[in-house]
């Protein structure tokens, strides 16, 4: 299996780390939820785009954004200033 070139940081949740270890193609785009400091969002959005990903949504109620990011960029992206946690974005419904 292909591994990331950097160790998996603690800021990746278990499901996301599992995808990193199971998906062989490093260019695979992964749907992520980025919990982050609100003031760092503009820099993080720019970093997502530079990494070959795309922004999906910014959240107003919580300090987070969702994006598609290449699997190969997850480790280094999680270490950027302002990133608190990367999670695998899953579908959810609201009441």
C-alpha cells in the first residue's frame, strides 16, 4: 500500500487516517472537514487551492470548512497554522 510521505499527524481523525492507508492513488480527492481558527480560513482556502483541492463550503456557526483535498496533501495540510483537526466529511441530515 502507498503511504503518505510524512507521518500521519494527530490532527487526522481515525477514519481519515484509514483512508490514507487504504487508498493506493495519492491523487485521490478526499472530502474533508477542516476544524480551524476562523481568522486562518482565508490562508487555508488558498492552501487547499494550491494543493489541487477545492473548497466546498464554509460554515458560519462553527469554525470549520469543507473541501476536497488530494490524499497526498492531507498530512502536510493538517500541520498548517490554524488547523485544529481534519475529519472525513460524511453525509448528514439536519432536523
